[in-house]
């Protein structure tokens, strides 16, 4: 029974890790393509929309 729980927790950690790497890669890609000023403006607009 404990082995199944451990596998589920491990799968969630892998999933979250992959999602974090993809988000970081997207941020670096936007920075490289649009430059720092546009990147920060897009980030600020996104945060303003959320809050």
C-alpha cells in the first residue's frame, strides 16, 4: 500500500518539476525574443490582470 502512495507522490513531483522547467524556458524564450523591456511589461500586465 505504501509503495503506491510513494509512486503517486513521485509522479506529482516529476510533473511539477517539468512544469517549472517549461515555465522557466518560456520566460527565457520571451526574454531572448522580445528583450528585457517588453518582457517586463508583459510580466507586469499579466500580474496586474491577476490581481
